């Protein structure tokens, strides 16, 4: 077997196992009425989307299919079909995500639709793989020359090409290990050892801050900060005015220089990475004071959030998703953003950030300056995002509100973390109650 075919077939085998997992999860949902696990499904969709679109399809299109078309033009029919399916996968993933969201919001009425989409998806991908393995690869074996294979194989072994690099492998290995860890049973998804019999594969935290310090001139604003935020967690950071909350967020998003310590994103050091590169890597900060573009319409503000993405149906589907999450934005989609109330602008700022499909959301005092009813609405929106599987770091002076919805929390005082624990534990902590809750 050639190196290229071995790589492609291994990838097909992994995808097949993933489809088995999807089928199993669907059956649990249908037969046992178990609501879908948003984090697990999101992890599966992330992996499928990123891996298939960024690595598997381009490799096939660029090397195998292109060469085969030259040598054997009759292959055009099946290759056309496969490529049409490649191009359609974005939209299908967007539909699945939207249906997952609906299903979580209303399991009773939306289960059937999500289940049906999953069934269609699994079946069509299996057919796709069968077509490739059953038709295209045999044709390639028949019609490609020795020299063709040399060229294709050396491309598949070329490590500096981003399609094949160790970096890409590492990234996808991480995405796979998220799935392995969240799955209800071992799925044999290319883990080096059977997961059940060994230590579970360790997924690095989404963000890990270690010994971080930062200065404004001579003044130390942050001192030895240690914080971890794991996949799917909602972590709160509470503290008084001037404690260093914003400074910490700014140092995570790369606009505040750090003077010591480190920041890791999914195990990779980003301490000195430029801010725009962090955004591209999925770190998205919503600054204090919202900063929406006042004269632009609500919808244009949202589309601006997706500026780095291809303008296609998946953007449209995400737009619809935002309107489902924040119905008021749909109502006001054609109005200038500047005419929205403070709470609505905060929702717009959140939705705009989500349009870029970040992997972690950094929120700086979203409740600031809002009336109590709106504060509650904002915290509810944050909670809904968390339920959807989004990883969130929520910075707040409103300790009661933030800790009530957080999985875990940290308390910061004059640049130092003085307490940490589960949200509920901190809420009932005497010191926290005295200092921050006015009890
Ligand atoms: N640009 C700056 N130059 C000098 N000192 C600054 C600057 N920005 C913030 N500081 C100081 O750093 C410390 C932390 O400020 P930071 O804005 O991070 O606090 P915060 O917890 O976000 O407060 P708030 O709840 O008011 O937003 C404060 O003592 C503040 O005075
Ligand atoms: Mg602040």
C-alpha cells in the first residue's frame, strides 16, 4: 500500500468510528430519552469540521483527485460528486449545530429533528467513504503511474506543508482526545492505548495561566496569578474596583504586556503571541463597555464578527443561531446598534464575538451599568452559552451573580488570587460573603 492511501484509509477508519459513536449517541437519545451532551457533540462537530475541511479534503482534492482526473478523465463523475459533498459539509455542520442547540433548548419537541439530521449525516458520510474506497482508490491504483505515486507520497510525508505537518497532527490529536474524554465509553478513536485500561488521556486546559505578573511602569498590577479554565467550563473571576480584573483579561488577549509567568492555550504557550494571532487561535475578548459600532445595523455588526470567515451559508446559519439565542437582536436586526439599550448592546457584543466561532470567550463585566432585570437577563444568556458547550471566563464585580452561575471561581484582590473554588462554595464562603456580597 502506498503511504498516501494508508494515510487516507486510516483517516477514513477514524471517521467511521466517530460515526459509530454518533449512531450510538443517537440511539441513547431516541431509546433512553437521554438529552444530548452539548459538549460531546460540539467536540465531535469541531473535530469533523476542522479536520475534514482543513486537512482531509484538501489533501484528497489537491493530490489524489487532481492527478487521477488527468490520468483518467472518466473519473470526473465520481470525483465531482465527492467534491460537491466536500463543499456541502460546512452547511451540514452548521445545520447540525443549530439542531443540537434547539434540541438542548427543547428536547421534547426538537429531538426528532436532531436525530433525523444525525441519521442522514452518518449515512451520507458512510456512503461518501464507501465511494472513495470502493471507486476512487481502485481507479487511482489502476491509472496512476509510479511517478505519480512518488509525487503524491512524498507530499503526504512532507512535514513542512501545513496539511501534513506535525503541528496539524497535534492539533487534531487534541481535538480527538477531547472526544475520547467526553464519550460515555471507549471508542477506539486512535488513542495509543485502550483508554479504559490506562489513565485517561489528559486534555490540556483551554487556558492555563501560571505565575503571571504584569506592571504599569513601576506599579505591579498582577502578581503570580495561577488560573485554569477547562473545556466547557464557566469560570468566574470576581474582585473589587481596581483589583486587576481587566488587566488580567487584557494580558490573556495579548494587549497587555506581561512581566513574568506564562499563558498556555490548549497546551501551547501563547505568552508572547500577538493579539491578532490569539484571536485567530480562538481567544475572544469582549471588552468592558461593549463597544459595538453604533451607526451600523445590528445585523451588520454581527456579520462583522464573522469577517475572518468565508461568507457562505454557515455564516447565515450562525446568524440565525444568534437570533435564536438573543431574540431581541432579531427584532432589531435592521436598526442602528447605537439605538439599542445597554443590555441589548451587551448581547450584541457577545453575539458578535460568537460569530467568529471562538474557543474561549473572555467577558469583562457584562453586567456593568445595567438595571437589575437586565443583569439577570445577561447572566441567563451567559448560562445558555455555557450549556451549549462554550468555554467562558467571566470577570465581574457582581460576585453574587457571577458565582451563582459559575462552575468555578477565583477571587482577586490587589493583583493577587486570594481564594478559589467551586462557584457555590465561594458563594457560601464567609470571607466572600463579607467582602463581596454584603452579607
Ligand atoms: N493604564 C494604566 N496605567 C496605570 N495604572 C493602571 C492602568 N490601568 C489600570 N491601572 C491600575 O491597575 C490596577 C488594576 O486595574 P484594572 O483596570 O485591571 O482593575 P479592574 O479589576 O478591572 O477594575 P474595575 O472593576 O474598575 O474594572 C488598578 O490599580 C489601576 O489603577
Ligand atoms: Mg475592569
